[in-house]
């Protein structure tokens, strides 16, 4: 099994000469998240202004902060699901790059891989089930939820390979396969995540601009991790 350093070198090699297109690839869901965060706030403001002007409703009788909080909670969950749908295409693209460095990145087209006919239905239910199962485990304690999130972390890649091999796709089978594949390797992936802590701190010091480069780097490294699992399973 490869070390974190070796996986990172594979990731950087797969991105060589492709950083601009890789940044564009990962930028789409980021921009979408920003838009989805702005929408509930704007709707709440417009709604409050309309009600206060036309029905003479004061801020005392209209719990403005509560409405924003409730709307934000709904949109946070929605944006999380939508982002996960986009991430499927992103993760597939990085896996292709790790396997074949001659692969070209087409940011818009690659982002929409998970929305193609015959894929989007399974894509949607896979992400719904992963989010639901992780949330249910998190109800016990935080740690079981984190452990299960690592268990289910390879679902997108396994889905890709099922499609590539023209095999049948059963959502719960994919989740079970991911759990079995990660048996004994959750600690490795956790250590890999920890190895990026310094990079996260640097990215935050740049007011988030550094994530334009860090996000493709992390996604490529995660794809290399899956490939290493498959080769040694």
C-alpha cells in the first residue's frame, strides 16, 4: 500500500499541465454553493420588506432571524445534496486522470457526468442514502458518524467502475462494497486527511483563495487512494 506522500506525488503528477482546467472543474460546485447560500437570505429580506410595507408588520411580530435560520438550514441541506451530485463527476474525472494522465479535463462537461441519462437516478439515490445513513449514525454520537462517512467514502468511485464494466448498479450493494473495501483502511484515509491540515491553514490565510489549488489537489489524491485500494484488494 502506498504512503500518503506517494499518493500525493501521483496526484500532482496527474495534474501536471492541467491545473487551470482542474481549478475550473472544481470551481463550478463552489460557485453553486455560494449562490445557494445567498438565495435564502435574499428571499427572507424581500419577504420581510414586502410584508412590513404592505401589511404593516413590525420586526417584533415577525421573527426575522428565525425565518432566515430555518431557510438557511433547508438550503444548506439542499446545497449539500446538489454539491454531492456534482462531486461525482469531479471524482470520476480525477480518477481518469490518475489512471491515464493523457486524459483531458473539460470542466463543464465533466461536472455534468453525474447528471447524464441512466446515471442521475442512481447518482441521486446513492448520495441520499449516504447522507441519510451517515446522519443516522451521527445520532448515536459524533464519532460513529465520522467513522461511517469514511466507510462510505469510496461509493462514487465504485459506481464509476460498475458503469465502466457495464455491471448492474444496486445502491445498497455499492454502499456495502465501499464499507468492505474500507475495512482496515479508514485509519489510512483519516491520516491522509490529517496530512492536508497545514494546507488548509494556508488556504484560510489567503481568505479561501488557496482552495482554488488545494481542492483539485485533494480530490486527485483521494482518487489515487481509491486506485491504490483497488490494486491491493
